[in-house]
C-alpha cells in the first residue's frame, strides 16, 4: 500500500510540473500578445511630451507593463504563477528585455525552472536520446521533451525502433537511395 501512495505522489508531482511548464508558456504567449496590443498606445494623458520626459517612453514604462500583466490570466494557476513571480517578470521587463533576452527562456527555463529547452527533459534538462537538435533521431517523440518531467524515453514512429529511433523496425527496410538520413520504408511482405 505504501508503494502505491509513493507512486501516486510522484505521478501528481510530475503532472504538476508539466502543468507549471504549460502555464508558464501560456503566460509568455499572453505577454507577447499584450506587448503587441499595447505597442501603439501611449500614456494618453493629453501632454505626451511632458509624460515621456517625466515618466520615460511608453514602450518601456511601468504603466505599459501593468497594462500587459492585467490581461495575462484567466485561470487560477496563471494568477498564482504571475503573482509569485511578478518581481521576476519586472526584472526581465526593466533589465533583461533590452539585452535581447527572450522571455520564455529567461522566465520558464532559467529563472523559475519549470521548463527545459526543446530536445531536453527532466529536472536537470538532460538531452533526449538522439541529441537536443534531433531528439529521437527525428523519428519519434521524447517523453518529457521541453519539460522538467518525463523519462526521456523515445516513443518511435511507425517503422522505427531502438533507444533513439535510429534503426528500422522489424519488417521495415532502409531506403538505400536516401543516404543523407535514415528513411525506413513500408513493411516487407
């Protein structure tokens, strides 16, 4: 009975971690939409020259940031994450954005560490079999790809097999005309 409880706790933890990554990516998507939505706005108080002299430009203002943040969330998980990491978002807005640092990488991967770069998985963002550039040799899906969860095992596409999906499965044959990459063709009869 104790093992079942431990398994359920591990399962719920990994699901929560995957959901946190998805929530963070949703926040980034909504943030980008908010930036687009507010890109042509200004302070709108009637004396834009005075406002920009005193408050700085609209493009990098705290007022614009607040406007964007207010439109980010509709779900509870999103509100919780934004509230918990509001200072991190402000840090990116005022310090990292001008250095060309992408929000998703900075927030979700490096700062709050709920996601991994594509082609990586698990708590320490290990490379998927086949490498980060070609997870599962481009012939399958890496379990946990891009999240802090998963086993990194490959689920190979039909016709491919092995730990990194780099061999033809039983009954399939390699296309000898295509020497640049593995191409397993239909089943032998």
